[in-house]
C-alpha cells in the first residue's frame, strides 16, 4: 500500500512539473508570436534601448524626443511595456532583437542612441523656423505637444457618433465598448477613422467607418495636433457612449 | 508600570482623535461658509434600481437642476471616515453640517421632494430640443463643469509655456509647485479673470493657508499681476467657450497646474 502511495505522489509531482513546463513553453511561444506581430506593425514594447537605466534617458526632455526621433526616422514606436513573467520578456526580446538586427544591422541600438543624442543637441540649438526638419509631415504622430481638439462643442461630435452607431448596432451592450480613432490632418480635417470594438462584426465596422468619413467633416473643423510648434497629423480616441456609463458610487 | 503601558497603547488613538477633530472642524467651517455663499449640497444618492439614474449624464443633470432652481451646488462624494487623515473625513463632516443647514432652510422633506421633482424633469429633459435645453441653464452662473471645456485655438504648449514663464518671472523665491492658476471664461470665449491660488489646498492638505495666500490678501501687487495676465492671455489667441447642453456658458477652469509644463 505504501508503495502505491509513493507512486501516486511521484506521479502527481511529475504531472505538476510537466504542466508548469508546458505552460511556460506555451507562454514563451505566445510571447515570440507577439514579438513577430509587434515588429510587423513597427512597435517594440520592450526596453531594448535601455531607456529605464541609461542616465541620458532619465531626463524627460530626451526620452520624449528619442521616442519621436525613432518614429520619425525608423517608423518605430517604442511604447514601454513589460511582460509580468521574466521568461516571457526574454522570449519576446530574443525575437525582437533578431529581427531588428536583420533589418537595421548589428549596431542599430548603439548607433540610434548616438545619432539621437546628436540630433537632440541640434534640436536644442534650433530656432523656431528650423524645427520643421525634425518632423516628417507625412507621419501620423502619437506623441505630441498639443493634442487634437474639436473647434466647437464636443457634444456635437458625440451626438453625431452616438446616433450614427446606434442606428447600425442594435444591442446596447455592444455600444459601450466602442472606441473611435479619428485621424486629423494638419489642416484640421478628418482623414481616416478606425472602429475599435470586440463586439461588433467587420461589416458593421466598415459601415460605421464609411458613414463617419462621409459626414463628419460637415460638422466643423478641428484644431490639429502640434509637435515642436509645427502642425502634425495625429489621432484622437473617442468613446461616444462614455457619458452613459454607470456611475460607481463606491 | 501597567498604567504606562496602557498609556503608550492609547497614544496613537489620542493623535488620530485630534486629527479627526481638526478635519471635522474644517468640514463644518467650510459647510457654513459655502452655505452662506449660496449653499452646497453633497452626495445624495438615489435609492433607485433603474440604471438610467446611475449614469454620469443623470448626475450631471442633478448638478444642473440644483444650480438653476435653488442656486445650490450638488456634488457626489464618497463619505466615509475610516482613515483619520483622509479627505473623506473632511467631506463626511461637511456633508453632515450641510445637510442640517439645507434642511433647516428648505424644510425636512426638501431632499426627498426635490429628488421626485428631478426624476420627473429628467424624463422631459431626455427628449428636449436644443431650444428647450436653454431653460436648464443659469446663464449668469460661472460653471465649473461642462459637456465641452474651453479650448485654446492653437498650440497648447505655447500657452502653458507663456503661463509658466509669467509665473516664474513674477513669483521670485516662491515654491512654484504651490502656485496654481484658475481662469474664468466668458460665454464668447474671452478670458474675464485670472486668479492665482494655492495648489496645496487641493493636492496635499485641506485648509493650508500658506504664506502666499496671506501675502496675496495683503498685497495689491498680486491683483495687478492677475489683471496683467488676463490681458496678455486675451492677446495671445482665441478660445472656444465651454458648452453645457449645447449652450455657451461662463466657465471657471480651476487650477491649471504647473505640472502640465514640459520642455524639450
């Protein structure tokens, strides 16, 4: 009987070990998949430039400049994000670094920081008129000095979106999850729009998008985003049904 | 020996007790002050299951209704006083005293009756046309909430740089983090007044009248600076006014903090 107990215990131990190994393996695989996906979409969600520890980045002035520099010159977004599990970070890191080196060369990280430092010095000594060279007017910036705002009553936009979306989507629970990303050009005009929701199907999404693009510019102009005192293309995120959210008292 | 031990055990409670007293006292003082200025009303919750009445939209309607009809400020606050140095202890005391003052003035059933009135009016409001919405607005009142906030037409960084430079150059030897600015806008978007205030009152302690406020009350220089800044801001560019229920309103944007300031 004792022998039997021993077998059961060792079986259980083996089972738990194998299970945790396979889970780690699975999450590592997922992290690698995520890294490939992010790289394809020009986003690096890991601190490959050592921004958290290198003293040069400790100043906000350089850190923000660097992020825009990276985006302007290499079309890369380096938003900070860390996986909870160190092993997964390692898996993510491995793929990202491999791909970066393959695309931009072995010394990309070092060179980019050096060039960004030079560019920052130049930027600090620039006058207002020469700041435009630090910007690519074709890009849609996500880090700006002055955000996009509607040139009028915000409610007008929200009512328009609320009515339009409610006509297309019937279920009330679908609506609260919706986020609308509007791209506003330097001229203060809506040039693109993206519907973000897990509950609405693609057909409805494209219907909403087309309707918005058709009508929204007739409601009025927008104050564009500014970066380095220049107007830039940028995106604004809107939650049209946020005013209907339940108010939590506790 | 046992006595000393018991005494030591009670020391923290003695200190906490004193803190609570202070916060309670401040709550009471503020309640009386606010009531004399036009009254405030804090955190009356509707005991209703209908989810429509638990939305931000409905809470906002309550504020609008109380202001228009009774000139009362309605505010939702979590009131509980578990941690002595908590802001809630202040609000707890504030609410208690404000309740008794409001009920004394308007009668014991005031809140219950008004709640019924608001529920009725809210159903009408939900289907109101743009023109009908006007009746809910008190056009003389300077609101501190809106459906659309005032906006500077231009680069916001230039605006914050200008304000910060103004403060830095005029408030020498001051801890700048303590100074904040509130701006009053007219319904056409122009700036009517600027006030320098003590940010600490909001972010740290409740009733900390520091040296700056004392100086301000006794020195005409600050009033002149406020006038100068009002004029300069109007010259700097144009603003889009605040809106409430699709109507342009007067608005007080409280505490434009120095923390907005970023420099490259």
